[in-house]
């Protein structure tokens, strides 16, 4: 995820987390059990990446998706697996649950003021991982 070969990755990641979760953190609401700040997100992402470098994808960590294929949890596991070229990511399609957040498509990034050069970078990355 965040590597020496990709010095802007952390900056773009921090921007994204702040836009997605910053308002909750500023209001004193935890975004999950462990991550209460953008720094926490960066730290946990780095630890997960290091763990996956050492041990690969833990196949007990199935990624739940809703009926439309939207992630319900596990976005960091998926991102690390993609960054590490792990070819198989186990998932479980949930029948009852729906994604809690609006889609994170290109429109969301535009509406939230994503800088043009970062949006282009995200487009390139998306093209690489979906090819």
C-alpha cells in the first residue's frame, strides 16, 4: 500500500480517510473499534501490509460484499492484496446486508474536491487493478 516506490500514496490515503471519516472523528465518534484518527488508519494499514508481506492473505479473513458486490468490510485487506499481487481474495456475498456508505465512485471524488492529479492517479490505479 504505502511504499518507498510510491511516496504520494500516504498523502492521497490521508486525504481520502479525512473526507470519508474525518467528520465522524471530529465529532468524537469512532469510525470503528480501533481507528479514532487518520494516524490510526495509516498505522493499521501499514501493520496489515507488513503482515500480508510476511504471511500472505489470511483466508479466514473472508471479505463480505453486498448483493451488488460492494464491500461491507475488508477494504484494507483488498487494497493490500492488490498491492501485493495476491491473485485470490476470498469473499462472501451477504444477502441481507447493504453497504452502509454511498458509493466511492469517481463522482464522489469530484464532489469532495479531489485534486485533478490525484484523481488521474486513482484512475490509473483502478485501470491497473481491474485489467
